[in-house]
C-alpha cells in the first residue's frame, strides 16, 4: 500500500537551532517528491521538487534531500517566520487512474524567538 | 496570492443537503485538482481535471462529483452530506497534466451540522 509518513508530528525549536524533518515513503512508480509549506488557514505553498536519489535543492534556510526511501528537509538557523506545517508529497503513476499525488500528514514546526 | 480563487470561503449546512464549491485556476493553468483536508486525515486527493477532461481520480466518494467547464473553472458538488464531510476543501491548479508544482487556493471550509 502506498504510504507517506512524516516525522516528527510536531517540532519546537529555539530561533537559530537547526534541525531536520523526515518524510519516508513506500510508493512504487515514484515520479517525484515534493515539499510544501502550509500556514494556518491557508493553502499549501510549493517549496521543492526532487526527482532522483541524491538530488538536493536549497532555498534560503531550507535544504531538501532525497534518498531511495526518504527525504529530509533541513532547516538551518530557523527564524520565527519559518513556523508552519511542512508537507511532503509523492507523485506516483497509477496506470488507468492517472498520476496520483499522496500527501503526508505534515510536521508542525514552531520556532520560538 | 497564488492566483487560485475558491468560493465560498465558509459554508455551514445540514446533513442530507447538497453544496457546490467553485474554483477558478491561475491564468494559463489547464489542470484543476480537488483535495479534502481534515484534522485526522491530512490532504486527500479527490480528483483532477485537465482541459475539461477527467485526468486522475483519488478517493472521491460516489456522493461527490466534479466538472471543469470550457472557461477552465471547476465545481465540486457534494451531496447527501454527512457529518464526516466537514473539512477544508482545497482546489489547486497546474499548467500541465501532471501534478507537481501545484498552486493552491485558500480553501472552502465546510461545516455539516
């Protein structure tokens, strides 16, 4: 069964305290892994796409990496404005039902000043 | 602002009723996706339309239906509503037929009493 699991469910960091969020997946026919940020009451906002193991993408204080079974979102020296829920999603080809897009349940990050 | 517009923002109705949610994609995007987000289930993919045709189908209930019109806006119809249908319903759009960098609207919050 296709599954996307994110850990931890919630993370509290002091401002400047670096850490990593994990996204593990069991999906056959992976076409890509995506990271989104979601603020309360808002729709998710696209951050990164990763297509193959070993690939890395960076944006400001965020860096996403991908292996064959999981992805990490590294947050370096976070600031309070980085507080949000971070969602991981995988795209898999499902034949006659088309490309399916599975989201994890997210990691709620709180950065304390 | 993602450029995706959803209406209404909030909707309160009773069990057994029928509602219609509306979505206008970003200018130039041909794909529209519908997602349901509840507290215990995360973002669940419902259905995708590409240029007026159904492209991919997720866990959409038979009581739910959607369509995409020639002007590319989409409607999600929810009928015979149950308490468990209470959730945030997001619409997203993308340029091409494959999901990936999705642009999400602000969502429609449905409360079924």
